[in-house]
């Protein structure tokens, strides 16, 4: 069935990709391709199952005066990318397009008007689309320096999940230290980030996940307790672990789990609606919201970020500072070569991934 997710991605224009004139590293074939002005990119020609994606070569565009050329070292793969290529997202990019919203890499060329970013700098960028390629050309204003504390894989995969989490917990739910936080899908990308952020904000984190590996990852990120959703009753166990009812339930999963999370809330508790990875948008019983003076809080970080670019940049700077100070620790992603994009998206959709996924060109 069609799935709608809550992430608003308005930047659906296809980004140009281009080769690098910079020092050539890696496989000899890649070096030869780059030398000949050819870029490799994943291309979606029709809204179809992910195995219809192809990797194609195309000529590189020039680098405009306000842009930088980046040799991509890692591209973050998000749940939403699978929805985009299957035409199951509320925004449908014009075909053909290259998916991929987050990249990290090295600047190989700067436009004539660019200052403050130089060749050889490691940068990350949120590109909307176009990231599944071995090079991208982005506006210099989009390129953010990567601190040494972050690997290329981490840098390409933390922005969406951490900014969503901080925006959701602090700006939308007004979380306070000492509150209990139930995180659903806690072993997934968005879930693990919420666990890490919850720990930083002083919340008592209860992580719900279906596998031992996912629960272990959540404990490593700072969860105080875990719920095995494959064997335990989510509502009963969350109430038990929180001493009567949780203050906040962070839900990127939806489906039946959402109602269980709502019923697990205590007095004045909030269900924080993040997404519907289960594929089902829940219909919540209003009496369960009324009882105990509960609240349901929606989160659309992507739409907010588009409307408030300055505040979003400040949020990113805050997360980067917390990472540099060792107060946040995004996980190292599971990596796949660019040609294995279909496998990466399938593993993510079939719940096999713990944490994040990145393509490494
Ligand atoms: N609101 C926003 O601003 C915002 C921002 C970013 C992302 N999102 C949304 O958040 C959701 C989660 O993203 P994510 O990156 O965390 O995805 P993910 O890494 O794939 O994790 C999703 C988790 O959901 C659980 N799940 C339960 N049923 C599932 C099913 N049928 N298929 C797949 N997963 C299922 C899985 O955990 P278990 O195996 O433990 O059940 C999985 O680990 C997506 O819908 C995404 O679009 C929203």
C-alpha cells in the first residue's frame, strides 16, 4: 500500500554531478572515469521497485560561481529514499532523477565567487536529491565543514535523524531532564539518534526494538531499559518500566505500535509523531488522548527547515558542537558500494539494518 512519511523534502530539483580535477585516489577504473569527465550516479527512470535503479555515467557539469564540486566519499541512505524511487512519497521528483539527500566528501573545485571553503576541505551537505553519485556540485552555502570527530560515513548520515530528533524533542515536545522517553524503532536511524539525544537531554530512555542487535545498539547509545517488541507487550512493559506511564513516546514507526505507545503515556504525556516506517498511518482513538490529559505532537522537520533555514543552520551547528564535545555520538553506518544501492534500500525497508546506511562510491 502507498506510504506517506512525515519528512518534507522540498528540494526535489536534480542536482548536477560532475568529475573531479583533484588528486585521484581509489580504484584505477574510477580514476580513469574521473579523468575523462564522467560521473557515476544512481538514476531512477521510473517509479518502480528499487531493483530497477541503474548506475549510469554522464558528463560532468561546470562548477557555477557560487558552487563547489565535491568528490563524494559517502552518501546517507534514508528510509525516504526508498519511498521516493517507488513514487510512494507525497512529493514526486521529475523523472529521471538521482536519489540521495545527504553527502559527505572532499571539495575538489570552488566557483569563482566562493570564499571560506577551499579545495581539500571535508564537507557535508544536505542536497535533497542527487546524492547517490561519486560527485556532486552544491551551492557553497550548503557545504558545512566536517569536524575531525566525525568519519565520512557518520558525517553523511547524522543530519536528518539528529536534527529531526533535537527539533522534535526540544522545540516541539519541550522535553525536560528527568522525563521518561519511550523510543519506538529504537534500533533504526531516527530511533538511535533519539536515544542519543534523549540521553544528552537528561531523559530516562526506554528503547523498543525487535532484535537483540537493535536493542544492544540502543543500550550502547545510552538507553536505560529496553523492550523486546517481538515478545513483550509494548504498552504494559513501557508503563511498568516508567513506573506508571511514560512522559514522551517518540514514534517513527506508526501502525499498531502508535496506539500502544499512546496508551502507555502517563498524565500529560505526549505521543511525538515522527513517521510511519511500518507502512501504516495509525488512526488514534481520541478518548485515549483525552484520558490523562495526553497530547499528540506532530513533527515535520523537513518543512520547518525549509521555512526556517537560519534556525536550522543553528540547530546543525549545535549538534556539530555537541558531537565535537563528545556529548553526542552518531553511529558508524553500515556501508554498501554505489552499485549495491538496491540491496541497501531493501535491507533498510526489510528492517535488517541496525542504525544508519551509507553508499560509498
Ligand atoms: N518527521 C520527520 O521530520 C522525519 C524526519 C526523518 C525521518 N522521518 C521518518 O521516520 C521514519 C523512520 O526512519 P528511519 O530512518 O529511522 O528508518 P529505519 O532506519 O528503517 O528504522 C525504522 C524502524 O522502524 C521499525 N519498523 C517497524 N515496522 C517496519 C516495517 N514494516 N518496515 C520498516 N521498518 C519497520 C524497525 O524497527 P524494529 O525492527 O525494531 O521494529 C526499523 O528499525 C521514516 O518513516 C522516515 O520517513 C520523519
